[in-house]
């Protein structure tokens, strides 16, 4: 301590009640934050990503048929580079396959993407996630 | 310049130097963002209402900043408003200049894209312009002492400290918030990592200001226990950094579709640099 603390230092003045009130609210918020994460850290498993695809909308466009979909990850870990493949099959033959890749589908979250078919997918398409990597 | 003085004693050279300093500050502080790919892309796809909110929020921030650390002699709100608008203008100019210079923007691009990219980058650049003009400029000791908050009311002093933390957190937070690394890091982290990150942020914030005794005049007196400062300054500072991190992430569409717990983890990741920025601002500004 080469120089003594300045008398005017904001820390050393007698604190106004507002400062204590702000501090108390902040301490409470930090505790809630830590408590929330801590609770989930204890209760949550560490299972692999669990991906499911739901179709949001399907519409004809000039260049083809656009199908928007949501990928939901109900697992506890995040999936990266999620490959989503859509197939149109007639009878037993697959007549068209389209594919897209989503960067991330975070744990217990959703991500949206779109696939563009040349043929009308109505009633004969199947869209599913076919693979991912760990981030 | 209506309030600054009469026409006769208006110093053109000094004014030009001030503008140049502001421009230099904008470049110095915002170049990392100008050169970030995610920021260009955000200019295209950012929700226009979120962009508008960001641009509006920046105005009071600049005015308060001008008032607090201001250009040479800011003594009225009117002058603070003047300096803030000059800084905003300089920031926009610097943003447009650099983005055209590096070929990100081209003359034949759609106007809404151009405006989006320039506007989003103008926010950090304008803060940089204000900081540049005051921090790069040579301030005399006497004018520094006049502004020392000793004479100020107590509430002003405390509010001022919190505001400095806001500026520091916005500054460092904005720099990294748009990058993909923030969400990627949060995906790699477990929740235990997140808890560790929060504790480390708070400890580092406190240590930066109080334990390392940098030149900022924050030495604690004999009769002021450390936990007093922790409750009154460090914890509010962390909450500020965390809230600003959440806001930045929301603005940049990083929280869309994210589970609340996951969103908190991303915010805790971003709050780490923001908290350090907040602590550093109390020492530097």
C-alpha cells in the first residue's frame, strides 16, 4: 500500500440504502441463476441427442415444392451438423431424395430448415434426421 | 456549436482534431467487428425491429457516456446530446468507410442490405468514437479533477459506477456476441462448466478492481470489508454484464428456439468477457 486510499473513494463512503438494495437484489439474482443451473446440472442426464422432425408447412413454388420443418432435440446433448433427408416414394421405389444440413440443434431446443422437392411430396414423403456430429 | 461560444472564439483546428480523434477511436474500437463475418451476415437477416431497438438504445447510452466521460467540456445535457450525435455520425461514417474499403459493401447492392450492415456496425463504432475522443485526447489534470465525483451527490457516484460497467460490458460483449463461437462454446460446456464460468467471472471482476490495485483509485479502506464491495459493486456488475449478454444474444438471434437453460448457459459464456469488460471500464474510464 504505497498510497493511502482516497477518502472520496466510492467504496469507502457510507453506503446509501439504494446501494445495499441493489446489491441485495443482485445477490438474489446470482443465487437464482446458480440455483437454476445447479438444479438442472444435478437432475439432468447426459444422454445423446434425440432428434425428431415435424413438418411445419408445405407449399408449391415456381422451382418446386418447399417443405419447412422443425427438428426438435429432446436429448441432453447438442447435435451439430444435423443431416435431414427427405424422400418421396411411389409404391416401393424412392423417386426423389433431397438433403440439407443444419448447423446446430441444441439440447431440448428446436431448429428450423427447409427442403425443396421437384415432385409433389403430398402424402408420400418421409423426412427424417439421418445423422449428426457432436459439437 | 451554439452553446460552445461565439463565432469568433470557435477553434476550427481543434474541432477538426476532435473529429479525427473520434474517427480514429471508432476504427480502433470497432475494427474487430468490422472484420467479423457474422456481423456482415447479421446485417442481412437481423430482424428489423430488433435492429431498430438496438439503434435506439444506443442513443441514451451515447448521451450518458458523453455526459460522463465526454469530450472536452461537456457540462450540459445539450452539449452531451451534441457530442453523442457527432459520435453516432462518425461511427456510421467509419462503418461505411471500412465496409466499402474491404469490399463487403458494393455500390450495386440493395439499399436495405447496405443500411442494415452499416447500421449494425455503427453501434460499436459510435461508442468507440466517443471513447476515442476522450481517451486518446490529452486531458489536463485539472479538468480531470473537476469531474472527480467527490463533489457529486452520492447517488450520482454509485449510478456512475454502474453505468461505467454497462459501457464496459456492452463494449466487450458486443465484440464477441455475434460470433458463432459463443453458442459453440456453450454447446461444448456442461452445466458444471457454466457454474464454474459464473464463479470465475465474479471472482475475476472482484479481483480486477480490488485485489490487483490497478490505477483506478478503488483501494478499499481499512474499515471497509471486502464483502461490502462485493455486494454493492461486483454482484450488481455481474448482473449488469449478464443482462447485457442476454440482450446482445437476443438481438443477434442467438437465442431463437433455444431452451431456457441452454440460453442461460450461452449468456453465462458471453457474460465472462462482458464481466471483465465491466470491471476494466471502472479502472480505465
